[in-house]
C-alpha cells in the first residue's frame, strides 16, 4: 500500500485493496471482519463476496486468492481509518486520504484532535 507506519489491520487488507481498490477493501472489512471466508477458484453470483463486493470484485479476488480461506481482520472501518491516521508517519493529508478512502478533511480533523490532546498533556506538565 505504501503508507509507512500503518497498523497491522490496514496491512492485512492491503492485499484486497491491491487486487480491487481501497473502497472495496473497506467494504470487505465491514462485511467480513473477524470471519474466515473460503474463496473458491470459481466464484458464483450467490457467494457472499459477490453479494457484498460485487461479482467483478469477487472474481478479481478469486483469481488471485481462490482455493484459500481468508481471515478478514476485525474492525469497524471508521475506527480503523482513524487508527490508521493516528499511527501513520505520512504527513501528506491528501496521500493518507487517498490511501484510506476518506476525505482530506477527515484526516485533518483526526490530526487536530491528536494535536489538541498533545497540547493538553504538555500543559498539564506545568500545573
């Protein structure tokens, strides 16, 4: 995926994002987080991956990962995105937003909350 410092949950869905796209990877996390899903080599329209991610995306995944069980990491996508933003060493909001499938504004909001917490913690050192 290319963003240094991302937590493991993001790295684990990176493979899905590389096969399809980041939005599909987040949908997969929302739909299957915490589950082991068997990915057949020949995906069908009625397979859960097809139903949740669309047949074309499911087919792309099956082409690469077919015949395997895949353990989807557990996590709420917005919480995971927030965690990823807080833990990344990348400081280009546009890059982070694009990689995580969120808005630059959201990235700045999360960074602002972190800056506020740091300022408060430092201020309390002098009390």
